[in-house]
C-alpha cells in the first residue's frame, strides 16, 4: 500500500508519482487473465486500443443497458471518457512526461466540465455495483478488480487532469490495497501484477531521501524486479499485454534503451493501426534510435 507523509511534493517527485499512476489507468481496459470476457466488451476494448472512443461508447452503452448489474462496463465507460480527455490534452505523449513543468502546470489544462461529470458518474455506478457484490462475497475477485480499476481511474484523473497531486494519493492507496487483496486471493490474477510491477520500478527509481517519506507496503523497491514482472505480463497477458508494452516503452526510454522501446511500439502500431498516438511515439523514438547509431 502506498503512503506518503504530509509534505510538499517537489516537481521532480510529482513526475515519478504521475508516471506511477499509469498502471492503474492501463488496467482499466483489461479483464482477469483467462477470464471469459463477453465478445461485445472485447469489441469495446479493441475500439479503445484503436483510439475510437465513440465506437467504444456505443458498444458499452448497449452492454450496460442489457447488463444493469455488471460494474465492469461502467468502469470501462469511465476509462473511455478519461482517455478522450487524455487525447484532447495530449497527456500520454512522451514529451509530456519528459517535462516536469507540464506535469504540474495548471494553466494550460482545463478539464471539460461535461466529460468530468460523465466520468465521475460512471465511476460512482461501477463502485456501487462492485460494492454490492462484495457485500455478498467479500472475496469476489471480479468485484475487487472493478474496485481496483475505479480507484485507479480516480487516481489518474485527479493527478493528471485535475492536477491534484496530493489528493490523488488517497485513491492510489485504495487501488493498491484492492490489488494486494486480489493477489492474496489469487496469485495467478495476472492483471494485478501490472500495478505491483510498476510499484517496484517506481520505488527503485526514487531518490533515497524520498524513500523516507514515501513507500509501498510489500514492495522491495527493485527496478529489475519491476521490469521483470511487466515483461512477463507483456509476453503472457491476453488483454493486459499491450498495455504492459506501452508502460515498458516509457520505462525503456527513461532507462536510456530506446531500441527496446522502439521494438514494443512497432508491435503495438502493427496490432492497432488506427491509433495515431502509437504511430507518433514510434516515429519519435525511431529518430532517437537513428541518431544514437
């Protein structure tokens, strides 16, 4: 579980924290490893990978209307609204995470009030439905997964869009707690390892003095272990694999190994050719690799 003592967060540390929130965001498009996800939800996920938010919304609207007790559809709907904002504000572009000022600047980013209301509305429904399932069975793995998604999305939205860095840490703590409980129940629940893997990498990346005030429970702070876990998800994950590749592509750039990043971005661009973000990032990394040679 992530905890931070009340203190001012320096911009350089905010950059690390913001990057740490991505795993929770990425899991929002996945289901349990090996789970029987309905075909129409598969279609929504495919539309999200291909940067087609309207198409994803249409599929999810239909699913939610015919499955009123399923929280996953509403969590995915919230993720779709948030990713639309990410695209509008260009938050997921590599340059955004290379510049600390862009992470903390509040002037150049304004949340769309309509989308904000839609996002929080879908999160509220997803949490309510998941909590109802947990009241019946506290060990309901699918409900725990939806709770992990919901808190993760709240973490990402409040940090990267609303710029409430410190407030987002409470949501991050809840998301991590749900993920840890899920893994305790089922160590083979592959999706949850994305969050724990990146937590390892993040803590291993922080300066030593920062570790005195920030820590993750049950986390060693090993960058090597974190990357290893993410690579396992990337190679074996069904729905989560592509998102693990995106995260690893960011990490490899930070670790000064752009060749590895380029390989992953090429694979993703070929798998999801309609996504302009993947192609754009691949072209930028390709230039970096060419100059390096």
